[in-house]
C-alpha cells in the first residue's frame, strides 16, 4: 500500500510551493496527500495532483494513518506538533529551526547526506535553514572531492526568507517608494515608508537598501542566521571543527538567496577541477562565463529547483581556496523542495 503524506502548513508560502512541486512531478509515491493547517485555513480546497482536496484542521487525529508528515510552520508549532505526529505513527520532516541542532535529529540534504535520514531516534528529520541550503549541494560536492576546511560566507537574503510578512512588507515599501518618486537624498526612503508602520519584519527599510542583519541577536554581536550557517554546515557535512564565518545581509529581492563563498580545502583545487565536479551534479547548474556576461542572479534563478553556481575563481592570496557565487530559490530548494525530497528519500521504507 502506498504511503500517506501529510503537509502541515499547506496554505503558507512554503506549503503552497511544496504543493506546486508535487503537482509538477510526473509521478509521486503517495497513496494519499493530506493538507493540514490552522483553523484560519481549515476547510479550504486545494488542487493536488488533479484532485480537489479539503484542508484539514491541525489536531492529533489528523495524523492517524499518516506515514510521513511534513511541517512548514513556525518553530513553536513544530516543537509542539512534530512529536504528536510521531506519537501517532508518522515520521516528521520539519522545515523549522526547532530540531536542527538536536543531536538525536538528523539534519539532511539528500545530495549530501541522504543516509543520515534513516537514523532518527526521535522519529524526526530536520530540514536546514534556507541560507545554508542555498550553498550545500555545491559545498557537499566540492568537499567530497577536495576536503573542505574553512568557509567565509556573505549572504544576500531575499525578503521571503522572513515568510509572507517579509514579501508583503517589501512590496509595500517598493510601492511607497515608487509613489513618492524617491531619489538618493538621505532619509528619502525612510520618509517614504514611514506611513507603513513599524511592524516590519526587517530592522530598517529594505526598499532601495541593504540591511546587514537577518535573525535575532546572539552573543558577541552575531545574528542567529549567521550562527545557523556555521553550525548547520558543520552538522550536514559531518565536519564538527569546520571553520566558518558568515555575514548575513537582507537585500530587496522577493525570492532567491545568493551567497558569496570563500572556501578553503585540504587538497589542491583548480577552477577546472571544480567546474568538472560541479557540472557533474544533477542538481547544480554551472553558470560561469564572465566574458559572456554569464553568472547566476536571483532574478534568473527564481522558480527553479537547481542550485546555480558561477564566478568560480581561484583565490589570489589563499592556497587551495576558491571564490564562488551561489544562487538558490529559498522557497524551493531552500525550504519546500528539500523537505519534500527528504520525504521521497524515505518513502520506500513504507
């Protein structure tokens, strides 16, 4: 009998993207796909695999008969409900940050460490942060070949990384700025968005701006997003002492994160060798021809499943080190797609 899949948070930004991914696949392994949401969205009808399916209310009994439950909800909801799903017999695959660093919960990127998905003492598998995920297929492939030792990363994170409120706020700010005919005078942007209120998910205006902050404040001035890049990269790649430094920046892009990566390896690496490794990966697209103006950008990558890599250069002053630029749709590979691919990875167990 084919396994039953539940999608908790099916009407949110990531859940909606996940259903789009499922609908686009030629075949899926599921006997039933059960969308689940809060009381606000329960009762809505979604089109899934050519059928109208009613969204069910999040409650313990909704997990009865479910083999795999995908969670695309805030941390506190996952922390409460993923164990409930497990108690009713499901494997929980969680897209939130609630379980990522739990030593008894594998943190999985199928291209990198798919085997870890079968070792889940708590019945839960975690999906990494979207920023980490944007570079992980590339870093995993290069690590296998050359032995990764250190990463210095600068992220350029889209507004949708803050969820639907981030998307709504950026679009409102862009409309306000356009309506005011804002130029380059200091204070113009702040004045233009002042009427939108101060409940923004961003600590400063994002329209026509970049904000060197994403996440919450942690010790010594680091943000939670920056520490996620460090800690999650170590766990996914299986390198507990990997040296990592990250600076996370929010940019006025709706969807698709970009990262500038400085990667140092144990073994000699060349651009040609890196190109060969990256081009052989089925989930990576190599866009690297600067002379022809070919490199990845968020506007070109949005809506696509693969990770796009370009600007691959050998560092001038650092041995065994590459510089590269990576783009990945943070709602697809950075969230919905990887979560769903984890589910497909373990579907054969049922």
